[in-house]
C-alpha cells in the first residue's frame, strides 16, 4: 500500500502508532524541563547566562536543518528516526557524568542535533499518512498525544529531582526514549509498508543555499516560517523562565514541574478542536488570537503581586500557544509540493533553532538590564507584533 493513500492518524492504525511514539518521546523530554535550566545555571554560575547557552545550542539545530535534505534523500525516514532516538537516549543519560562546561557543551550540542532529526522524521511521516483536507485534524491529534507526554513528564521529573536529585531524571529520560524506540520497532510498520524502508523521492536540488532560494520563492512559506519562529520562542521562554522564576521565588523543582505540566492542559483541551476549525475555516484568526492571548497574559504577570496568580497567568498564556501549535506545520505543508517536502522541510525546521536562539538571547539580555517584570513586558511587545503580522496571513 502506498503511504499517501493511508488516511489520517485519528482513524488509522499507523497514525496512532506515531502518536503513541510521540507521547513516550515527549514524556522523556518533559522529565528534564523542570531541572535543566537549573542544571545549566549550576555549571555556568549565573541565571542570565542560561539563555545564552540555549541560544548557542540552537546553532546545532540550524546545522541539522540545513543538512537534512541530504540525509532524507539518501536514507529512509524510519532509519533516521531509529538512529536519532538511540543517539538521543545515550546522550541524555550522559548528563549524569557532566561536571564542567565543556562536557555540557559537547553533549548537549550533539543531543540537540539528534533531537531535531527525531522531530523532522516524525513530522514528515505523520504528514505522509494524512489526507490534505484533514491535515489540521491530523496535526491536532498528533500534538494532543505529544502534549500528554509533556504534561506527565515535568510532574514526574520535578518530583524525582526533589527527592532523588537530577541524575535519576537524566537516566529515566534516556530510558524513555529507548522505550519509544522499542515501541515503534515492534509495531512492524516497515513490514506492512516497505516504502518506509526506502529513501523518499524528492525534488532534485542541492543542499544549503539552493534550498533556501527555493523556499523563499513563496511569501506564504516565509509567513509560516515567521509564525513558527515566534511560537518556538514562546516555548523557549516558558521552558527557561518558569523554572528560573520559580527558583527565584523560593520554590523547588517539584513546583516548577507542576506549573510546567499545568501549562500543557490548554493544549490538551484546544489543539484537536483548533485543528478541525482550521480545516473548515482557515488558520489566520486562531494564530493571531493565540499571540494576543500570550501578550495580555505576560503584561498581567508583569504587574501581578501574587505568585499563585502568576502561575495561573502562565497557564492562560499557553491557551494562546495551544491555538497556534497544531497550525504552524499545516501552514507550511499547504504551501509546498509533495516532491519538495523533504527538501524544504529542513529549511522550515530551522525556524525551531532560530526561535530557540532568539528567545533565550532576548531572555538573557533582558535579565541583565531588567528584573523579571521587565522581561515579561519585553516579550509581551514581541508577541503583540507577531499577532498583528499574523493577521496578514493568506489562507
């Protein structure tokens, strides 16, 4: 059976397999969210430098995105997924042995590189199983499972870190990735769909600048890229600022994990309905509304005198992200030809590292000059601008 004839994940076996794999994988990554900014701070010795470290690590993702066209033309997506999961798992567990900056830098640089290949191979295969008219619902279902993992992971990671330290968290995170690998291998997808074991046919262009030029020929692809950069910068903001903010307020990793997990609840509630809405009525309004919700929530945090209210506002802000997350990939795929997907998706995927570079860099620079309240105002202005620009999106 040819892959493009298989229907969307929410009504087919293959799609459910990818969604469950994503849930287990995101659980493993989520375990680290409450502890990793603090772990980095313990090595770089200053909270302002944490954001700069994340920004430097994003260079690894840029390299992964720019080289992906070569690898996806030469190797099957399934093989890339398997190798990337193994490498990622081993590097996760290697953090147990890190005790200086150079070790941290090398291990995390390689881990981030492998992580982007996991993300790209999964996204491309999920899209290959989806019908064009159901792409929004497909992405909504996939991100629903992804966010269930991100909901459970920080809760468990924060509790383990409080009572057992960070080392068990790193080990469990790596083991979770190996469980995801074992799960998808034992589903025998390659046996049922031999095309998954073959390199995907793509447009015959080179890597690097040739692909960039092709990508830039469409204003809509550029728009999708900018929306993705803004969304990823919010994710970086949340992942870095919440743990540091919680620690600055005198609370521990378990509290940070609880708040991070609760911010995922809006994603669980809204991403499926938003995907269906976008298939029927378009995605311009949900994206614009999402950025404006983030904007007003951050402004409210900047003037809030209560920690509990701050936590609630972080959760409300992520309602905005839940309106955007299942749509930014859809926006890209609706503006690219089938034979260009593997070539151009690597360029689009660099929006992730660019967002993770820009967001943390602004965080660290803002913390040098402003207190936390000033940081929230700076990012509120950024997302207000993103919301206005997203109203110009062409359906």
